[in-house]
C-alpha cells in the first residue's frame, strides 16, 4: 500500500460521526498525469462535515490544485471543500 502524502491509514473514524477509508490509488507513470487517491467518506452529521473538510484540506494543501468529488471539481480551499460537501449531503436528502 502506497499512500504518500496522506500517511498510512486504512480507515479513520472521527468521533463526530464521519469516517474515511482508503480504497486504493492509481499511479500514472507519465509526469504530466497526476496520481489519484481513492477514499470513501461516510458523513453522518453537519459538524462532521466541517471537521472532515478541515482534515482533508490539511492533507492535500500545497500538493494538489483541485479535488474531485462525484464528478465535481473543487478548488483546494477549506471553505470551498466544506461548501461542496454540505451540498452533496443535502442532495442525498432529497
């Protein structure tokens, strides 16, 4: 298992009700193609979204330019990540 920037974790649970699970990565040999890290996220509460967004931002800031979640590209900004995650949770409620 190669996780690089995220450190070594298979699953991380947050006491506020969120969890993140490492699902694998895709390494590309070409320099111009970025590697992809696959993480499943389960979010149960609004507070967990804010905590998870801050944790994710801290792990990827300075290393990536965009984050993709369910076909939505997100600028690497703590507030923007949190906003998009809140929107995704609200979409699931409908």
